[in-house]
C-alpha cells in the first residue's frame, strides 16, 4: 500500500518551501533592479517567448511569476498524485472521487483560458 | 481593467507581510484560509482594486493551505478521504460560483453570506462545550453512519493533545455535508476565500466530525478549492505578483505558527474565538450589502 498521508505531505512541503524560496529571491532581485520605488502593476506577457526571455534575464517580475505558478500547481499536483496513489492501492471508489476533482480543475483552467480570450 | 497605483516600498512589503502572518495564524488555528481578512485589508487599507485583491487572496489561500495542511498531515489529524469526498462538492461549487457571480446582484450575495455566517457564529457559541463532552463519552465513535459515509469508509481518529485522549469518529450526514460544502466553494470564487469557515461548520455541526478533525481537514482542502478560482484569475492575468509575494510568505509563516499550537488548545477556546471572528465577518457582509444602497456603516473597528 502506497502511503497516502506521506505522499500528500511531501507534495505540500515541497510546494511550500520552493515557492517561498523563489518569492524571497524574486523580492531581493526586485529591490536590486529598482533602486527607486516602483508602481505595482499587473505583469502581462504577450507570448511564452517573452516570459522565457525575462526569466533567463532574471527579471524580478518573471521570478515572482514562477513562484506563483509553483503555488497554484501544488494543490493540482496533490490531487493528481492522489488519483495515482488510490489507483496503485486499487481503491476504485476514490479513484472516481479524486478523478472528478481533477476533471473540475481542468474545466476551470479551460474556462479561464477562454474567458481571457473573450476579454482580450 | 483597472491598474492600481500601489508603490512598492520596504514598508509596504512589511505591512503586507505582518498582516498576512496575523491572518495565517488564525487561519491555522481555525482551519480557514484567512482570505476574509486579506481581502478587506487589501481593498480598504492598501487601495488594491477588488478583483486584484480577490486574485491575490486566492493564491495566498493556497500558500496557507500548503503550510498548514502539511503540518496537520504530520500531526495525523487530517482526514484525507473525507477531504477528497467534500472536494468534489467544493470545487464544483467554486466553478458554479464564478458563473453565479455574474447573474446575482452583489447585495443579494452579501446578504446570503451574512446570514450564513451569523448562523455559523451562533452555532459555534452554542456548541462551545459540545466537543469535549462528546469526546469524553466517546459519542463521536458511536454515531450511526449514513449510506454514503459507510460505502466510502469515512471515519477517522487523532490524538487530542488538550484533552489527552485518542478521538475516534464515524462520519455521517454525507449528503447534507456535501451540499453545504458546495456553498463553501461558491463563496471561494466570489469573495477570494477558501471557504474554510463553512467547511469546518459543515463537518463539525452536520457530519459528526470533532472540531479539531474538521479544522485540519478543512486546512488541507482549502488549497484545492482556492486553486479553481486562482487558475481562472491567473490565466486572466489579474494576479499582482508584487503584492502577492509578501502576503503569501506571511500566511505561510502564520499558518505554520497557528497549526503548531492548535491541538494544545481546548475545543471550547477555539470555538468561542472562532465565533467572535465569524460574528465580525458576518457584520462586514451586511455592511457591504448596505453599501450597495448607499448606506455606509463603520468597518474594521
């Protein structure tokens, strides 16, 4: 039997530590790159390419974006992993339960994407 | 799309961070995300536009759920299966919530939540000594289960450090609990919260789950509920990462502190403190409902 408690614990702790480290790094970079106070505006990228370029250039905004992606990915990862753990343990009922949660998460991602397109 | 004119200085970061530690601490104690503290703080004091505040709050709820959720997993208080079962209802509710938000007038929503929170506050005060009494008599373990709870094998146990007793319980009222939890999801997308207040109440008052089991399980769940809204807001580009970073770091630290002392406190202390917090939040809901009619009431003390 795969240990569900342990698996969930590891996902959450890795998500917590890695996002915190990335955020602290990003904030330090922010003050190094902006000696004068700056407006907190929304960060938008027109393409994936632009994001990658900013990331490689170690722009604070791109690093903080990575921390945010890590955070949002954590609960999704833990739902996905729980589907796998229940499947490994042949717990069919809970594969269906956690699979439904996973499905709803995917639907909201798609919904957000189209909503984004509709408002430009 | 509004762009906030927020100037990022060290003191701005420090105020955000410290407020988030405070919100995270109580969130850890009560199994909630602290979004109900973060959103008014950002909009009223920091001048952040409401949609950005909701987006920031949703992601910070994930941060506090990672920190607090892992702590309660380590303490073996979390009921993972119960969490997974209720997550179906809360995530579906969160998805519906974003659609309903467009259909209903805001004062209607605020009034509904205000009434719901008032009920939770009163129920917490009234049931303040219920948990310890029922734990002493092993009543949580002697409950008759409904068909869903029995079929899914929903039961749990943990060690209550304040009462120095192993607590076993059997879940019941699974259908009722799921319906109430779906409301928790609806509030999440609308208000930028994890819906923890409603989840804890659903489990503790309607599903025969002792308070501490409900707190730990809710803390674990809120991250997934908030992820639904966070995903939508993130893809839409409304997450202001400069404000989010200090808030997320603060709630992480606060949740770590809160969850490390929760089990040592007596349930009635938690319930009374929780009752006061929820009373205040119910008040803010009514304030916002009245504000839609131009009636201004004092807020935040």
